[in-house]
C-alpha cells in the first residue's frame, strides 16, 4: 500500500533521524500509515521499519532487521527538533537475521576482543594464567549448531593454543538471552575446557541483544532458528524511541 504526502514526509524524516545515528547501514526503509487527521496529532495506525546491514550493538551487523508495530503515538514536537520519540511505549514484532561472517567480524572487533583480553583462567594443571584471544572464527557446521574457535595466548607461559567448541544455542527462560547447550569441546589437552569457557561466555553475550544501540528498544526473543547459513531470531519488541 502506497503512502500519501503526509505519510511520506513523516517516513522520510524518521529515516533521516535514524540514519544520522548509524555508523553503518546498507539500506533503511520506514513506512507509516494513518489518516490525515490522526497524522497531525502524531497518531500512527501502523509502523514498518526495515534495515539491511544495520549494526545494532557491539559491532554486530544484521543481514536483515524488521520491526512492525500498530497504534503508535509519535511526538511531533520532538520530531521537529530531530528526535524520533514516542509519546507512549509501543509494542512491536521483530525479526533479526544474522549471517555467520557478520558474527565472526563482531568477535574480532575491538569491543569483544577487549572483553576477552586479560581474563584470568585456572587451568587443569593448577596454573592461573592471563589470556588473550585472536583469529576467532564463527561458523554454522549444521542446522541447529554453531561452532567457535580461537587462538588463545597464555601470556605468562608465552604459549598459544588453538581452542574450539560447537554447541546448540537455545533461548533461556522468557527470552531473556541465549544459552549454549550440548557443548562439545575440541580437546587437544586437558586445559581446553578451561580455555574455552571465556569463548562460550563471550558468544552468549554477543548473541544477547535485548537492547539496541539505536534509541530505546528492548527485545524479548521468542524464537531462535539456526539455519545452515544464518541465525534467525523472532522477538517481541518494546519501543520508546529511535533516538
């Protein structure tokens, strides 16, 4: 369904506001639909947002992100000053698609690597060491499972170990994050499980995007589908503002 001139104006203004906050986005599409009288009051019957190549947090790029909401009240005064805020929080449905290469890129970005740098690990041998990770890979070896590997340096020992694991990602209770189950370690020696624990925690953190870096949006993930070439999340969203 096409938009009239008023709907087009609001949609274009919203796109410009959101794009101004983004470091990277391949394309952004926003559609609002309502009647002219409601529009003057900021009352929107339906809101559709679609972003491709959108970085949502921690250098994590989404292949595709869709938000759909109905009965949205936009603050027209705030929009006139370059802020896309709602007069009241709105409920929406969301779909997020991640490609393995983009997750891998996020793993090797500064934010995640800094979190993994300097961690203290107690090895099976009884030694306590400081670690640093590099060359992190993320793949989907088969539907339903992910695989992560990294070169982990033991700073005090001046040793580097290649560690890896595969696991099945599942939603934790009430969609408040992602847990990795059925973890299978690539055990080259007895210290491998200890070395990979930080990788497991970082993976769970990276896939836990209940909040975006864009505005004030929170998610409750309702479904996670690990397909051979992508991760697909369905979620309920609560939107207060887009920035």
